C-alpha cells in the first residue's frame, strides 16, 4: 500500500489532512508494469491535501487517459508524471 510506504519514505504521517496518491493511476497498472514501473513503490506516491485530491482526482485521471497510448515509453511516462504533479503543485519523490 502506498500510504504505509510513504510514511516510511517521507517520515511523515499527515493523518486525515493529506491522502496518499499514486502518481501513476492504477487504471494503467498493467501497462506501467510492462515497462518495469511498479506504481505501488512508495517513491511513486505523494501526499496530496485531502480536499484538493478529491476535487482534482477525476481531471487528473482524464489527463492520464489522454496521454497514455500503446507506444509510450518509460522515460515519457516518468516525465509526464513529474509534469502533471508539478501542475498540481506537488513535487514527486522519484529522481530524474
């Protein structure tokens, strides 16, 4: 689970104020895994303020649906994950 891993990775437990969020949507888990990306690895999770997370989750997933295609390679996926989280004002935990 991302939450427990994020607590260990970040040393933070924000309780009810922030939610653990998968940078890479579970909807595409199989496609990501084919490219060697385990979305449940805590480095691919972030803390997202609860209200903002709930308000933006649908739009966030829609952006991923528009982006994802059968030919997307891992570097593109990692960059898109970083870019989309930056647009929402949230830094990612994985390196460049």
